[in-house]
C-alpha cells in the first residue's frame, strides 16, 4: 500500500473529526473536542501529521510543543490500515520534526493499549509514572517519556538509516597560538 505523509492543513479539520469518531468514538472512547482539533490544523500544524492512502486520510498524529518539550497527544490509524507501515510513517515524520527542537517528548497511554505502548518503547520512551483520574474519574494513564539520552540514541539510529542528515561536526578551534607581543 502506498502512503503519503504530510503536515496537517486547515482543510483537514472535517477528516480529523470524522476519524476521531470512527477510531475512538466507535470503540466507546471520548473524542477530541473541535476546538483542539481546529488548533492542531491551524496553529500546531508544523508538528502534526496526516497519513493518506490514495489521497484519503487514514491516520494522524497530533502534538504540540512547550519550550523544549513535546507532548504527543494523539496517534491513530483507521482500523482498515492498522498493522501496516502507516503508523511508522507518522512517527517518523513526527520524530524528524521535533528532533532538534526539544529535549523531551511525553506520551500518555492506557494500560491495556499494548500497540501504543510498544510503539513508544521502540522510540526509547520509558514509562515514568501513572496519572489517576486523567480524563475523568477512574481513568488511569501511563505517562512515558523520551528523555535527552533516548533522543540522542534515536538521532543516531535515524542518522544511520539516513532519515536525518548527520549533525555538522563542531568547528575546530584554531590550534596555532599567537605569540604574545614582546
Ligand atoms: C495505536 C495505533 C496507532 C497503532 O497502530 P497499528 O497500525 O495498530 O500498530 P501495529 O499493529 O502496526 O503495531 C505497532 C507495533 O506494536 C507492536 N504491537 C502491536 N500490538 C502489540 C501487543 N499486543 N504487544 C506488543 N507489541 C505489540 C507491533 O508488533 C508493531 O511493531 P512492529 O511494526 O515493529 O511489528 C492503532 O492501533 C490505533 O489507532 N489504535 C486506536 C487509537 C489509539 O489507541 N491510539 C493510541 C493512543 S492516543
């Protein structure tokens, strides 16, 4: 299956709201509110991505940055495209976009969401705690984070795979010392 990934655009709003209903709503979960989705399309779009199959949106990753921290708020792929490479393309685009902008990236995930937890782990994220009553009474989320060291390792892996250009080596200081004027 050929997929394309690109940044969100303002006109993606209806497709995102539809996928929220089809992916989360159909599974009996809460869906994102239109205000946040609109913000992602119009304001946070440089770090939010859509994956398309034959021009049709089939998945998305939403995130925002605060200083040198990223927060990945949603990652979702339509059931008909789960288990394909679509999710990896979204993650790759996201990692490339934040790699040089942040030191830390946060995720939250429910205990039973093994696929999402496995994906976070492959990025080098570690589970650092649990938040209770996160989206409402009784809702517990695992908080995980890619820290500075994990980002360093991720960068090396991406460089090896040719997904990001190598960081330019720091400029060498001149080695010739000027003799002190007599
Ligand atoms: C989470 C989600 C985006 C993952 O996408 P997906 O296409 O289903 O992911 P995959 O089935 O390809 O699995 C991703 C990786 O996790 C691994 N994985 C999947 N289920 C797993 C399980 N039960 N235990 C361990 N690893 C698992 C897979 O092996 C795969 O790794 P690989 O590509 O190296 O083989 C998708 O399932 C989804 O949209 N779910 C509904 C929305 C959601 O829960 N989003 C996350 C919270 S915001």
